[in-house]
C-alpha cells in the first residue's frame, strides 16, 4: 500500500512537472480592433494552437493599441516581453529595411502571384533575413492591396493627387512613394479616423476591409482603385523567445500560424466584392480604372533610391523584381 502511495505521489509530481514545463502563455500583439484582418489571423492562430496543444499553449491577444502602436509592439517583440505579433509592412521597415522589398509598389499583379512568391523561396529568404533584427518571421498573412481615398476630389491620374495631404504609415518607403506621386504625405500611426474627420489630412490609403471596419465611408467621399502596394502582414515572433522553444513546439507554432494565415487570406479576399458594393451603396464615388501606367511610371525611380541601398536589401529587391 505504501509503495502504491509513493508511486502515485511520484506520478502526480512527475505529471505536474511535465505540465508545468509544457504550459506556455503567448502574448500576441495587433494594433487594430476585433473584426480587422490582423485580428482574424490572431484569433485563428489562437484557436488552432490551443486546440492542437490540447491547452498546453494559450494565447492572449492584445488588440486596439492595448500594448501600443505597431512600432511599440515591435519593440516589445524584439525584447521578448511580447512573444508574437501580426504586423503590417509600414512601421516594420524602420526595424528592418528588408521589409521595403515586399512593400515595393506594383510588385504583384494579383493575389495568386503574391502567394506564390511570399510562400516560396523568396518569401522564406525575406523571413530569414529578419533574424538579423531580432525577429523570427513565421509567414505572411494579408492586409491586402491598398487603395487611395480622400475627401477632396476624384483621382484618376497622379496629377490629380498633387498637393493632397495623405496620411501614410510610419515608413520611409510609404512616405517616399507618396512624395514621388506628388502628394503631401504625413506619416502617422494607426488609428486615423479623427484626423480624417477633422480634415487634418485629406486622405489615406488602405485595403478595402479598412474602409468597411473603420467606417471610412462616413468621412471619405472618393476612392481610387490604385492597388499601388500589396500589403502583407508579417506574422512574427520574438527571436529571443523562439530560441528557447523546443523544436516540436516551434513546429507547432509555425504550422498553426501558417494555417491561420492561409485561412485569413481567403477570408479577406472572399469578402472584397461585397465590401466594394457596400462602399458604393454608402455613397463613395469609386474610380475603378485609374491610369495605373502613369502611376507606375512615376514610382519607377524608387528602386534606385537610397531606401534600397543596403546591399542585403538591394539584392533581395532585384531578385523580387526579376
Ligand atoms: O491594418 O496603418 C495602416 O495603414 C494599416 O494598414 C492599418 O493599421 C490597417
């Protein structure tokens, strides 16, 4: 009897110890609110990893600036106090200019090409390259193709943009794109509804889901389907934290995030037609056929600018544009 007791006690302690070692809490940061593209990825990841790890891994999502804007989230990920994030391309380029490669204007003609490149060897090279800045790049989900909105006038050509005050993400690349196009760009962290409403800025550019979820149709009259930048999210982990994980845990996290990304990309794309219809019904004047050749020609000099002069970044850009 005594031996049975000792054995059970031993098993109990052993099981507790195992669970205690395996149990892990992940803090995941996104800047936007529930219903946004970033949150859909984060929530799917949480669901999948909690299910697949049978509860050993739990995820707490910090959204709506609960732990700061994207720059602040990235700083915490670098330090390892936040373990993961779903981050748009913009502010990321201050941490690592390699991100400018995937945000290059008019890089992808459509979703299929974007998936092929970003899920393929080149995408892997970009993700790997983020390690030199303290990030473990896991995969890409999607913000989407960005379109211009403004509250001043219909825009069809780059000339129409001249002088418009456009909010851009906190990114040297995005600022330069809009300068080159002739606008007056102002970098500003997310969110920006009040600034648009008060007319501090005339316009902004974002994927269709943003106009819907953040109700920009209330305060922006004109939209132009510029699709000037395909904006992926970088689904990222803290490298410092990642290196403490066992290989099987790393694999589980990596796979769950990729599956969440694939789910979210489809979800986002499936809803775009309904969004456009809704935005029209809400009264937005939508320019479906802007002079994209003129836009492309204007931004062509970007590839030779200082933004891409870092040898690692330049080499990757050339491969990407090939
Ligand atoms: O993801 O800052 C931005 O313009 C982002 O695209 C926005 O947070 C939506």
